[in-house]
C-alpha cells in the first residue's frame, strides 16, 4: 500500500505542473485573476507581499481540506493527494520566490544549468508587462530551448 500512496503523491506532484500552467495562463492572465497577478509583472514592486500571493492561499485551502478529509477517519489516499500538492507548493515557493525572484536571500550562490533555464524561461515570461502575449507559464518545466541554452552558459 505504501507504493500506491507514494505513486499518488508523485503523480499529484507531476500533475500540479500542468494545473499550475493552466491556472497561470487562463486564470492569472485571464479576466478573473489578473487583478491579483498584475502587480507581480511590475518591475521593482516595493512591498514584501504582493497581491499575487493570494494564489498561495487559493492552492492552500483545497490542500488543507484534502489533508483533513484524508486523515479524519484514519489515513486515506486523499492525504497523499494533499502531500503531492503540498510538496509542489514548497518547490514552487523555493524556485519562484527564492531562486528566481530572490524575494528571500537564502540561496544566493546557486548556479546550476536547471535553475538557469528556469530563470531564463521566467524572465521571458516577465518581459510582457500586460496579461496578453505571455509565454512560459510553467514553473518547474520550461521549453527545451532554455535547458539547452543553460547547459551551454557559464556565469
């Protein structure tokens, strides 16, 4: 049963990249979410928090509900679904807010081709200040060309 639970967690983690891509493209850059996401695309945002941080709450609420439902009467598969969402959220925070945007100065000296590719893809995404004409909506996966560039680059 442990392998099933592990598979659920890993599959959920992987699926979250697709869910994040769809949410980013069609909700955050769409009519419903642009109000919260717009400040994230403005250079030099002066505050510790952004309206865009609202989306952490949006993903955290279903995760907490899944943890509750998955543990209220013993541990069920829902708890491992929640674990996959939680692990993705942690990775998203570390990659997006710490490594890419450097909102927290924890890993200043990280220089790896994978993270260089993610930074490049995200930089391309942020070159568009408006909600239209966006590209590179994923977080842990960006188009292959950025990985190829990053492997060739040396700082």
